[in-house]
């Protein structure tokens, strides 16, 4: 699942995910509230991981992450923060809240793909250790 209020970024990110792993299906949401609604309705299979932006309207990424980690059904889905923020405090706080990785959004398609590859490797390591 990709949660981002910038539709161009979301589309770009989905394309990169599919190039990294063609078997991945992209479920999208434009804010934390919409993401939680989609996940809790149970109409779709729960995602293997969530790429979550921090700065969004209605419900920001940190609030969404807190809600995900409180939910018995959703708390074990690995969350990767993908944001324009490069503030060390944001990274520390989101990792403390339960995110498994923090990546700053890149500007080129190849950089995005590389970031996704690294994130997927981290999630694979995370899942093996749990």
C-alpha cells in the first residue's frame, strides 16, 4: 500500500514498485484516514507492507502510524516512511512508533527504485526476524 497525498508521486512510486517486483499490486490512499478505512473494511487482502508519507491532510503519517500500531489486525504490517522530510527528529520518532525504515523521497526514477529495493530488503530481513 502506498499512502501519499501527491498523486503524481504516488503514480511514480507505483511504477517504480512494479519495475522492482512485477508481482506487487499497488493499493493507494491519499491520506492516513483513507488508508485506515481501506485496511479496516477488509474488502482487499491486507498489504505485505505500507509506504507512508508524513505530511498529508486529514490524517498525517505519524497519526496513521500510531493508529496502525494500535490495531490488532494491522499492527504487524511493516511500515516504511517515505517522505520529503530529512529531519532526524522525524526519523527517530517514526522508528520509535514502529516504522521499520525511513527513506527520504528521491527525485529521479532510478533513485526511487533503489530506495524501494533497499526498503524491500529491509522488510524481508524484518519479517525473517519476527
